[in-house]
C-alpha cells in the first residue's frame, strides 16, 4: 500500500528541525517523512477492521512532528515507524463510511479491566497508551501497529469507528476529529468572558463549540488573517482583533487597568489554541486573577515567566483530545455549523510536500484545514 | 490696509492651487470654472497690546473695573484656555501670559492673597510643563506651580467638582469646585473661531463629563448649523443656558476675551498665506525648497519640524467684563477677520488638511482627527448655509496614516480599531459605545494622571462631524492611507482628478467645485 512513513532517523530529524525552523513545513523535504510502498498493517484481533481512508487531515501536531518541534515527552508513547494522520474519514471493507476516533485506549489495547478514566468515558486520559497488545502510541497515526490516515489502509478497533451519516460530506466528516477537540475544550469553559488566541482549525472550531453548546457573554478572538477573521465572526466571535490588539481589546471589555503589559483584570478564561511561548505569555497577560488558561494548542517546550500565574492565582489547564461523549457531540457541531467549509485544500499523497507546506502556512495562504485526498489513490 | 476675503473663479491662466496635505503640500490644478475661497488678509495688530489689555480690565463691559472687584481676603481664581488654542501655538509672549500678568498685578495691588490658576482642560489632555511655561510664561509658572496653585482642571475628580443643579432643560451643571466657589472667577480666553468663548469657556472648559454630555452629543451637533453661527447653534444655546444657570447660582465670572489676526505662519512659510498668482520669486523658492526637503524628510522629523512652528499671531482685540456683551463684541471681531461672502452653494467642496488641529498639538494627527478637522471643523466654517449643497461631496487631502499617539490618544486607538470596525453611524456609536468608553477606569486614570485625552473624547470628535455626515453624499480623501480612509467610511483616491471623477458619480456631470484655501482660517458667509 502507499503510505507516508515517518521513520526514526536522528540525522533526518535534526535536518527537519533546522529546515522547519527556517520555513514552516520544510521539514517534509528533508526529514524522516517519505512516501513508500509498505505492507498494510495486520488486524491485531477479531474486533479490528480495515479502514481505507478517503480524506485525512493535516493537524498542527503532525506539522510539529514533521518539522522536528515536537516534545521528547512523546517518545515513550509513539512507536516507529508510523504512518501519520489521525483526522480520518474512510471506508470499511463493507463500504460503510466511518470517522476514526484515533485515541488508542484500554479497550483498543485489549486491557481488562480498563483504567478508571476509560471506565468513566474520559478515554483521553487513558493511563495505558503505551501498554497492552499494541505498540505504544497515543493515537492512530503515532502507532506502528495501526497505521495512520496518510495511507491507503489502516486498522481500527470497532470502538474507534463512528458511522458517518449520509448527510455529512467527506469534507465535513474529516472535521469531526478536530471539532471533537474543540467540543472538549469548550466543555471545560464555563466562564462569561473568553479570549481565544489563534484562529486556525482548532481556534475556529472552539469558537463554534463555545457558541453552539454554551452562551458566553463575550468571545474575543485574536486572529491574524482575513479569512480567519471572517470565519471567526461567522462562527460566533463577538470581537475579532489582531493578535497584538488582544490586550487592548480585553482591557477595554473588562474595564481593566494596566500595569505595563499586564492587565489588572482580564478575561475569565483564555483558550490558547496556538501553544507557543508568545501565546502562553499573552494568555497570562490577559487572563483575570483567578482565571484559567486552557492550553488547547499543543505547547511543546516553552519558556514563559510564570510569576503572574503565581501572583494572580491563575490556573493553567491542559486540554487534550476528547471524551467519548465529546466525539459524538462533534458530529452535531460539524453538521450544525457547516464546519466542512473549513477544508480549504486537498492533495494527493504524492504531493505531500506541497500539502504540508500549505498546511504549515495555511492562514497566510487563506486556508484553514488542508487534507490528503486518498479517494483516487492507487492501491486503495 | 488688509484685503478682504476673495472668491477666485478659476480660468485657464490660474496657476495651480496649493492644498495642505498633512506635513506637506500638493499643488493641484482645479478645473476651469471652479471657485477658490481665500481668507481675508491679517488684520493689523493692536499698537500696544499690554495697554489695550489694561484698558479692557479698567473699562470692562457691563461690569465694574477689575480692580474694584478685587479685595483683600477674597478667593480669586483665574482660569485659562488650554493647549488647543491658538493654532499653531503663538510666539511668546502668549496672549494668556500678557492677560494673566495684568490680572495678577491688579490682584497684588489689591492685596488678594488667595489666587489660583486653573487650566480649563474640559476633557482634553493635561498640558506639559513646557506647554504651560510657553502659555503663561516662566514668571507666572514659577510663582504658582511649585506651590500647587497652578492646577489643571480634572473633570473626574469627585472631590473637586460641585454640582450646581440643572438648567430648565434638565442639563446637569457640574463644575470645578475651586472655580465655582471663588469670590471671582476670571476667565482668560483666546477666541480663534466664532464658536470659542462666551459661556462656553466656563460651561465647557471647567465642566465634568456628567455636564458636558448634555451638549457634546450627536443631537446637539446635528442641530448646530453651524457652530460658527451662534443663532443657529444648539451647542451655543446649551452652553448659554448652562452659563446663565452658573451665574444664577452666584458664580461671578469676569470674562476676558482676546482675538488674534490670521497671521498664522512665520516668514519662511509666507507662501502659505499668499494667493498663488501673487507669489513672487521668494514665495516660489520657499515653496520649492520646503516641498523638496519635506519629500526627503522622514515623517516623524517632518512632524517635529511643523510642530515647532510658532505662529506670529498678533492681538487684534481685547474685551473684558460680563460674559455675553463681551462675547458679542469678540464674535464681531472674529467675523471681521474671517468672514468671506460667498454666493451660493457648490456640488463639491475641496480642502487640504494641515498637520494640526486643536487636539494634536505636539502630537499625531490620527485618522479620527482627520475626520474631525475636515468634517467637524472645516465643513462647519460657514454661516448661512454649508458651502457644499446637501448630497454634495467633500474632498479632502491628507495622508491619513494609521497612526496614533499612544500617550495622548489611547482611547482613540480602541475607538478606531473596535468601534469604527463595527459602524461609523454617530447615533449607533453614541448609543452602543459612549458610556463604556466614558466610564472606563483605565482611560480615566490616564486622563487624570498622564497626558491622555478622556476616554470619551474620540466620540466627541466623531460627533463633531455628524452634521457633515448627515449632509454630505460622500467623502473622498486624496492621498490617504487606503485602509485608514476605508475604516473612516470614506473613499480613497490617489489624485484630485480621480477624486473629482468619483464625486461625479454622486453629484452628476459638470459639477460646481469650490476649494477652501485654508488655513489661515475663514468663515464662508454663504447666501
């Protein structure tokens, strides 16, 4: 089968890190990712199914991996070589169209009894992502046993499969997984004044989820690019500002005073959908005392002054993936808010370098979600 | 003998017309048949202004002479106009210094010990030490400021405001407590345009937001046609009601008003005050040298150069005494300098906007101030009817950079980036946003402790232009930064020719065109 394969190669990983640092997405040209003909993954057990991807999205975490920026934290919970791609809509052998919920939890790993988190449905907090009968891998797309979406074939456990209603296009269906992340993020936010930093896929879906499932008084979004701003507005943002105007806007909205760059009041909750030094530092500048900064964008290693977090008793909260319930709600959100429109460009596998560069520069190029289109791939 | 204002009919032999363009100029050829309105030449100065000031204080109108009003043990407050007047700032000695020194001499002679000076800021920014020294002179500054006897009116200081009730129309009258509780309040005014002075000096200059909002609002501005015509200005009427209420509450005001001639620019910029067809070789050389050097000068330096200009304004009149008769005479003197008879309205009015307006002295002319200067001030420089007909087009020339002075205009930035991004409709802006900005504690903090205009000030700038926005069929900015111009709700054009073509889409073919050749300032008396 045709697949994009990510292999363990320190020299190429280092080259990707250098290239990715110079130009986002350039890691695909020199790094450990390559297009290959490989054997399809074997079905690990009876409850497993073969999935032939139709569309597979490119996520920020994929880009960080390809450009060599992902944290070493992941080393014990991935297994090489792996086929990336965890935003997947595909076909089962019987033609059923499914979305794959990629988290590889106790059930998929044949672990009984399941851990407490999985038992509660909070499988995103599964304690066993490196154990059981599968190789380590926090998700499909990071596990050498399952394959991933950037290929013509992968395997998925029955518990991972969600049938796609006929009313959803492939484009809409491929948005379910990122939308589920957003549903999960929004579910953790009960506050009234919310700032969302970043208006890429995750930021926009989060705005949509905040408005669809809740009724915050004010949602302020920091967005860089015109298309992002327009979409943020359509999806429910009340105020959209340039990233460097966020402090000013929140200051005004909350009638805050200011101590140098630090607001004395601020937003009740800040949802950081970027996850770098600058966005986290900005989050801490604009969050209210006692407020919460939700890290939705994958942060990696950051260097941030946490004094204000300490002094103002701010909570820093991670938000990873989704619960079982979130994933179900994501279908509703995608359909209700027409999130399929966020899919801006589709690429065949052999143009993976272009696809990744496009995804890495999506905002600047007027795009949101870039995905691989496997529907016409040879060998599918 | 100075020549009166003049209306030139442009023909084929007319040389290009000078347009101000921020910190620069444009020479434009207006279509044949256009009219150009030139201001009257500068009136002669008083021969001995110090003596004239003294005479005015000794022989006031409808009042006892100032020395007889001054008694030992009394509480005397002298309030004076702030940095927004005159424009550009005048050469030293400033007329305020001359008048205040004369008043202080009389106070000293009368044995008055309790004297305080207050800058009548209203909601303007606090003046810097250098600006204060320039306005009132080192001697006065050094005698009062170190002892806390020179203060700047704080419209947000609850401890130093006093509510004097309401007018018959329900307008709150809240004033500076020191001024309102003094035995005598002497107000020292500079009357640059006809809407300055009179009761407005105290009723606006020493008032709080609670009081000001009764007349600084969209309804008042759209019912002032124009601000320069007291009989048709709701702004004037409201201030007069408040002023009379203040007097009825026992506040005794001794008003000293001064008028200046239109000698606005120093010798090296003489070409700015001359009619183009009368330019001599010196004017042409001055224009060329200035224009060429400005083209090579970074904007920030050009701004500093222009803001260092000190106007050679001379004093043309001083009158003192009771507010209303004093102001009647003052207004007549302003009209004598500025009125230009104009026959009929025009389809298109053009104007070049200079680098300065009342709210950016030593600062940046941000896009909101561009709007205010063009649509609030220059459009309203009329008596009778606007120069441009209803549904006509106003074309103004200014670079309109997306740039703000962060210290002076912090709320302007938010107004421009957030409010104008939503709407440019003055009524909607007033209803939806004014209170938020006016009561924002950060803006209040900056207004009180830094050098920031009050949070509500950009709203007032927008309201100044409300009458024009209602009246006009379109506004085009020549040579302006496109995104700023669009944010203002106007149309950008690269050249005057383009702008005139665009305007024809609104007013039709072969429109009549009138250019306002200012500054120096004038008032079009349109019949």
